[in-house]
């Protein structure tokens, strides 16, 4: 665990008090274009002071995610929620005509919403942690690491003119190692996804707009996708044409370790983290199995499979 967080103890003094730099008028204009995202600023207000504190922060993020999922199961899979869902299906002529006003399909719909909730909370976790790490690693202020570009929130911004000379060398070496050439411009603009499976054109349009904004600010656009099984090739191809540079799966994890000193694989395999995950998942899956919606749907499935019924 401590190796996963070695970077977090670096640059903390500069995080408490930003190092002043002599800047040209061009750099001043570039910085003024980065407006801090208010929600991110609140999250980054306190920079982690030690690996232990950062571990506690990560465990707190996990607790928040798992507790949210448990509460959603308790609410959405309750008898009242299930009966409302089934009644809505039965009141709709389309679903009723196709035989879908039934307990099994009601459960499928509830499961779909649960899957969406899991995706959202995992996305929040993967967004929040690298922001904390980047702020501590490079001594950046909240508004510098969490910026708004083209009225869109950027996950992580690494402005070159705010880095110490030794940190700038690390950043540039990481880019050359993973992308084959130096990063031009004023810094890095990084978007982070735990998976990548955009299901609507609006999401892609926002990513295209973000790439355009990053290029206007002379930031090198980097897109990290940590899941290796989710990416859609056609969507990635479109965003590459817009200017994004993608790293997927192990390559994204390796770049994060090289740039920030954070080994996400090691972090997630930590004994303390895995113990919490197993404890929470057992509770969530047990609650799901005992929920009214699940028991009602599985009972109906058993009736269908029983020839005597």
C-alpha cells in the first residue's frame, strides 16, 4: 500500500504554498483560461499529508460507493418499488402486449438501473483519486488541477509552468515513454474513465468539444480508460481524429504510475482494501438476494420451469 502512495508525500510543501514563477503575458493568459470547477475545488481543498491519510481517503470513497449501492438496493428492490414497477408495465399496452408486464422483466429493469448506478459511482471514484494525487504530487492548487475548459469539467490538468523543474522532467519523460514523442504546448489535459462505452452521441460531442478546448489552451489531450474490455473501437477512432491520445487497460495504469506514482493495481490488491470490498459486496449481494423484487421474480421463474404448474 505504501508503495502505491509514495508520490503523495512529494511536493506537499509546495502544495501548501504555491511556488511563484516569473511568467510571460502568454502564460498569464493561458492560466486565466482555466477556471476552477467548484465541485472539484471542494473535493481538493485538503491535500493528503501522508500515505496513511490518502489510504483512508480511498477507503472513505469506497465506503461511500458501496453504502450508496446498498441503499439503492434497499429502496429500489423493496416491495413498494417492485409493485410500482410491475403496475407501470401492466398499465402500458406495449409492454403488456409483448408479455413483458411480468415479475422477471420488472427485475431486469431494476437491475439495469442498478448497473447504471454502479457505473456512475465507479466513475466518481476514478475521477476523484487522481485529482488528489496530482495536487499532492505536483504541488498544484485546486483550480489548477481541476479546470473547466469550454464550460466542461476536465478531470486532471497538469500545467507545465506550475511545475518544479524536476517534476516537469518526470512528466515529459512519462509522455515520451507512453506516447513516443514529447508533449507540445503548455501542459497535459487528462480525461479519465474506468470504462469507455458511450451510448449516445451527446457524450461523444462533449469529448470532441473538450479536445478542441484543450488544443486552444495548448494542452496535450490524454484519454485514460482503465478497463480493457469495455472500449468501443469506432468511438475511440472518432475521438482520436478529434485530437485525443488514448491509453487503455494496462497501458493506462502504467502511465498513471509513471506520471503520478500511483499504482492502481497494487492499491486495489491491498489486503485492507480487498477486505473492505469483500465485506461490502457480501452485504450488498445478500441484501439483493433477500429483496422482495428478487424473491418475487425468481419465484415466478421457478413456476415457469415447473411442468406441473
